[in-house]
C-alpha cells in the first residue's frame, strides 16, 4: 500500500506470465503518474484486474474494476496481490521463480 509501483509490478509479472517484468511494470506505473494524471495509472492497473478476472473467473462485483482502482487504488492493488496468493502464486518471487506454477482455477459462478 505504501509503494504501489512494486505491488503493480509483481501483479503484472504474474498476470503476464513473465512477459513483463516487475521492474518494467513498476517503472511504467511511476512514469504514467509523472507524465499524466493518476487516471492513467488507474487505467493501467485496472487492465490487470480485468485480466485476472478473466483468467480466474472472478465476478465483477460490487462495482466495476475501473471504479475500484479510481477510488481506492492502493486497496485494489493489495486485493489483487492477495488474490494471486490465494491461487497459489508467490508474487514476490516473480514468474520464473514460482515453486510450482499452478494452473488457473475457475471459481464457480453464482
């Protein structure tokens, strides 16, 4: 919550399956904050929330992904980090150092 650029970097590396490194995603997040408004940061981080939702079959409730990121960006990032841990990933280790990369689990829809 204190340093969201690290959290988004770790989330992005796992969601992108190592195609984007933690450092690259974190630096891009910081640059978006300097170059433009926080709206660009929210849009960038919101895209990863959508990818996670699609991969794990998560519901879009109680509100839209972009609203969550716009009104409480640090909380949304922490929630995504915890969701990856819930699915067996260790985001702090990066994609290439996962103990055993779990297969995506689909949650039952209500």
